């Protein structure tokens, strides 16, 4: 596990929220292959395996109130028939005995795959569902490249009143 960054984000009401960005495994070898097979070869059973690896790596961390995920674009979800980060998050939450919920929706459709760094940094945008004041939320994503998607998720959750956010990517690109 590698903590990439911890920061404080300010909500509209002025309160500060702690946000951590964590990458669990380098995006190489069997982790990379597992994620690619899940995403592009419809091997949904690998979401459970990845969640099990996450649970092992995150053992002993402070519990959260809710687990959610960084939603993929509607185009990707329709093409695949599922959202890979949602599957991983649901399996992880079940293994940890924590509630999961869809807390975020994309309010744009820009995809990250194949985009350059500058495009990635400005593209994702999310809106959080209401009623999250004071919660401690973990956001799950499959791969962290620049961190832009997870940061956009964290910003939306903080705007929605979340007190603490841990953004967790199964893998991260060096």
C-alpha cells in the first residue's frame, strides 16, 4: 500500500474534510492482467479476487461508514454491461461487513483511457447524492494514473458534506 497524498478540502460551508489517496498495488504483472481481464474480457469473477487482495492489504485500517466507487462513463458501462469499480467495491464491502451505496454520478462523459495527462486532469466531474454529512466514505477505483478521477470524486463528496474520504485504487501507474 502506498499513500500518494493526503489533503484537506474545504466544503461550501467552510468545514474541512480529510482526503487520502491510496494505491494498493503497482499496475504491473498479475494485478494489471487481472484488471484488464475484468474490464475487457468479461471475467467478472476477478472482481472478487481483487477485492480479497484489497481486504488483505487494508486489514487494520479504520473502518468507514460507506463504500462507494468512481463510476465509469455511461458509454463504458453500456458497452461492458457492468462497471468494474462497482463490482470490486461491492465485493470489498461485503467482505468487510460495511455498507456500500452508489453515492456518485458522472455529470460528464469524457473518458480517461487513452487520454494525455492534461486531458485527464480536467475531464472527470461528479455529483454526490445528498445526506452524507459527517460520513467517512471510501471510494474504490480500479486504476489510478494521475489521480484526477479520484480527486473529482473526493471533491464531490466533500461538497456533499462528507467529513473524511479515502480514495483507494486497486492499482496505480508509476
